[in-house]
């Protein structure tokens, strides 16, 4: 979708074949999260003064949010995806649990036992920083690079497990993209806990997705170098394949474009792929995600443009929505959305909610009229 100055916002298209249900999303570096119905009408919102830039809808009906970073996080606050806290909000927005850690970033998972797994950044040891290959040096790079860590905490916030990526990476294989700086080695941007407890992690700067053995910490599967370009949101499907949003911002042998890949991890063949026939019509250089829906459709978050859309297995677009909120950023005003999620109409997690477009009538009218432009104008609560 072309990013036009006066492009349409809100619901732009709906046709037969849409999965239906509700869609949950929040603006990158914003302060609110929204649930919209299939007509694009806001039916519920949460607000938090510390920011809401990524959300997870928990099994108990609460929303687990990742806030904006604090003003000083030792330099981490200048890296995209940085956060200061995980906060669990009830349907009415009351904080019922929180965990503060200025090293955290990007993604997290609430486990069935109540523990929480999340990504974090720590300084690499000096001897490791010196040996990392690729990238280019920039005067603003820190003396020591940042390395990715996975932490698991219990409900009291105590660390029960920690995995340091640099202890399991290869200097020869895990090489930074030459167009990226030496600020970080890998820049993990998604983590999923598999049924057997292992971790599926996307490592953006080395164009690689890995599966980490939960017990040993060893990388038991690795793929992507030479195929992916700064991907996001790697996830395991029920059929055993891996779905990936391949951003494509630094492709080596073609123009930049995005695509969705469904990869068979054993044969390494693409079982399904989505890209636009006009390749530049689907492109997000940052953030973004994808979700396979029960009817076989795929919900796609073209994150940088704030465009959410649903495609069938035959790659037909059947639903499209453009976020109406623009937020200040280092890239200028942006409607960016990190990731969106579909919620079924009969999902029991919604039982505690009063989902009503009438409660947001004035807001929906403004969106329908193309009037909502910035979070500040909307009323940053």
C-alpha cells in the first residue's frame, strides 16, 4: 500500500472469506491498545501512562503490555524495541502485576505455570566483542556490543533461568549484515516457547532463526542466512512448519520488499509464500508480524505503515485496516504497529469485557472521517 499523505485510515476493505472476530493491536511508542471488530470499529481500549508498545492477550483475559523504555537504560533506550517494564492489566485497565527490568526488549511469553520469558540485552564480554564479524563501525557505537539474553522469571520476579546468546553463536557463521553497525550482535526480535519447552528465536541482524534446546541451551536448529533479510515474528504452526515475516530491507540481489514465508524446517522448502505482485506494494523495513488463522487465512501486520490485512491461502486480500494513530519517532511521525492479533468472537477470554462500538462512538466517527491523526490530538490518556 502506498504511504500517501492523505491515505484512507481505519477499515479500507472487507469482503467474503474474512475470518472475522476482533483484532488487537497497539502503536509503537504509543500509550494505548485497541480491540477493533471486523468492521474496523474500536470496541475496547486500554491506556497506560508508561506506554503500551507491545501486547499479549493472556489466557485469564488480562493484557500483558511492554512499556516504553525509561529515559536512562544505560544506552539500551536508544535501540529500537527497548522497554522498561512488563505490566499486566485487567480488562478495566487496573495493574495487577508488574516486572521492571530496563534490559528487556521486543518480545515475551507468559507460560502456563505463571512464569514469564522475555528477551533482554547485556554487554558482551570484551573478548567476544572483538571477534564478532560483519557490520560497520560507527562513532556512536558503544565500546562493548550488546548481546541478547533470554530470561525466565517466576511470578515474584525472580530469575529462574538465563540464556546468553553469545555462548552458543559462531563467529564464522553468525555474521552481522554489512549495512548494520556494531552496536549489537544479533538483535533478537521475537521469541516463542514451543510445546516441548524449547525456544524459537528470530535474530534480525544475522538474518537467522534458531531453535534453542531449553535444557542444554544449545542451538539445535538454525536457518536463514542467505535467505532472510532482517525478519520478524518467527512462529511454529500446528503443522510443524515455521511462519516468518521476512522484512527484506537489506536484500542483496533484488530491490527491497517484504514477504511471508511458511518454511518446512526439515526439508527447508517453502510450503507457502505471500508477497505482492508489485513488490514495493508490500514492504515494511522494521517491526511487523503475521498470524495463521483457524480458517487458513493469514493476518499480516505491515508494521512500518500501520497496515493490518488478511489474506487467503490463495493470497487474496479479504480485509484491510490502517491504524489511524501517528506517533513521534526518530523516523518522523509514524503509524507503526509492532504486531497485531486476531481474537475469535466466542473466545472465553472476552467474557469479562463489554465490547461496544457505542462506547467509542465519537472516536469511531473521527476515524471514519479521517480525523484522528496523532495520539496527542486523540487525547493521550
